[in-house]
């Protein structure tokens, strides 16, 4: 039996409704889709905008146009259990 593929899409809210657009799209596993649905459906930014996350089952033989825009941000929010950029721990840059 084939493993089910899921599509994770992130839509940026924009400053106005006319600016809403999909800025992230990747293929994820069923386990990852379940985790995102349970823990993270939106990431808020400090400027008042948001990244709305949604998952759906990939259709058989569906071609998915991948947009790797926010993989790192989504992973960090899941890792730290937060839904806002403000809540992420500050990293120390070593120069």
C-alpha cells in the first residue's frame, strides 16, 4: 500500500485582502499533516500579518508546484510549540 501524500499550503494574509496569496507549498507525510493540524494553523508576524497553514490529501498523480518559502519558520514554530514570530527564542549570531 502506498503512503498517503499531503500538501501543506501557507497563505500570507497581506496588509489588504487584495494582497493575499499562497507563499508556501510542500508535500508532507501523514504524520506531519496530523501534527500541523493539531498544533499550528497560523503563524502571526510582528507587523500584524499572518501565515495561514492548511493541509489536504494529495490526489493520485497530482503534480504539485512546490514553493519552499517558509520551511524553516514552520519547523521552528513546531519545535518550540509557538504560533507567533515574537514567541520564538532569539538566536545568538556568532560573527
